[in-house]
């Protein structure tokens, strides 16, 4: 039971790992993605992506600016123009 | 015949030139590796983006498509975005890019279109100015940053899209070198605006119904400028790799030529030294015999 999560910027592939859940700041509100999520495409606003490695664990936050998130068969892909830090 | 001192001077001067070209070659080799790694790292983003673009563009078509995708409806005014390097010492790279740009411009003008240029990088300015001095719209300077990154691509794309929205041109082409190897960099002309429908696997999400938030058109509208940016970013990375590759090859040749020249001059130097010694000996012997 793991969600494959990828965070990509134009400069490099920042993350590619299996996690429990990711909360993405969508343009129309935050949404959490677990494994088996329905295919979904959304633009994102500037904000923090929260990555929950394990169920109930503390989230790791990554600041992103501009981009969109895609949920497909292969998991969640966040394409961001800038990633802080 | 040149005197010994002159020959010695020439040998030394060629030797120091060789030192410079050799150093530049090694610097280029090191930078090439970095540039290639950067180009490689940018690939996942571009691939994903064009995948999403392909699946969206297939869904949104017809009148509701944004202007960046369907164009202004005419194709009278063309803009050539020419990506050149900022520094020289890279063989025929810039000459080839300019040649490709001029060929495209001639072709478009022959078809009765208006052509203007948008130049990125320093080295394309002079040769294009010679032929099309009054058609140059803008120089975009990338020489102040050490390695052009996404910020530069973003600035260029924003500027281009603003011009497009204002209706300054109908079609934009991107002329840039594609890095094949250190020996070959092919100048390429690609259409940039209106964005050509990307080919590729349209069904990235399988057959399942994909939900869109906000809506398909809104997302596409956001996506297209990003796509243009990514294209430009890719061309900047290709340019970087091409520049270093071409520079490495050119400097390798220069170093080898300098080596040949040094060898030739050294032989000449030794010959004339030998000749001078022989003459001196003959003089001494002749003098001794006369006594």
C-alpha cells in the first residue's frame, strides 16, 4: 500500500519515491492523494506540498511555486516550476 | 631566411598559443559533462509536460482552444527566435545557426511573409545585422549569468507571449542547435507559437475518465505558457552543451595544429643553426689554410 510520488522541476527530478499520502495545494483547495486515487489533473497554487511517508507520521513539507499535479495509474506527479530549498 | 632569434621567437609564441588552446579544451570538456548532465536532468519534466499536453490538446479543440494553441488565424508575420552562444572559440557553431536562420528567413520572405528576428545570445547579432539590420526586434542578453537557467527561459517566454498577445506576430519559430555529439551539433528550426499539437501517447491516464480541476480549458491555458517556457529552457540547455562540445573539438584541432607548426619551426630552427655552425667552421679552416 504505497503511493508513487514524483516531484519534477524543469531543472531536475526532485523526488521519486513511494509514500503513504501527499497533500497538494490545488487551485481550488488542498487535496490529499492516497494510493488508488482516481485519475485527476489540477493546477496548483503556490504553497506547501505535504508528504506523509507513513500513516500518522509527521509530514515533510516542500514549498512549490507554479505548476500542476497529475494523478494517473502510475501515481502522483507534481510538475512545479520552482521548488524552495 | 629568418634569423635564429626570429625563429625562436615564433616558436615561443606558438607554444604559448598552444597552451591557451589546450587549457580552453580541457575547460570545455569539463563544462560539457556538466551541461550534458543538466540537459539530462531536464528531460523528465519536458516528457511529462508534453504527455499531459497531448492528452489535453486532444480533448480541447475547435473554437474553445486558447489562442496560443490555435494561433491568430493568419500566418503573415513570422518571428524567428535565434538562440546563439555568448562566447566564441567554438568553431562553426554560430555560423551554422545563423545560416539555418537566414535560410528560413529567405524561404519565408520568398513566400511573401514578414519576418523579424528575436536574438538570444551575443554571437548571432553581427552576422544577422549585416543582412537584416532593420528586422531585428530585440536582443535578449544572456551573457551576464554564468549558466542560463529556467529564469532566463521564463523571461524570454513571458516577453514572447506578451508580444504575441499584443499581436506583434502570428507565428514564432525557434532556431537552436541540437547537441548530437562533440563533433556534430545540428541547427534546428521548430515552431514555437502557436504551440504545435504534441505527438505522443494521448492516453497517459489510460482509458479511465480523468477529472479536471478547474476545467480542461483553464488548465490548458495555464499549461501552454509553461510549455513554451520548457521549450525555450530546453533550447538553452542544448545551446550550452553544443557550445562546449563545439568548443572542445575546435580547441582540440587548434592544439594539434599548433603542435604541427611547432615541429616544423623547430626543424627549420635546427637546420639554420647547423648551417650557421658549418659556415663558421669553413671560415676558420679557410683562415688556417691561408696562413
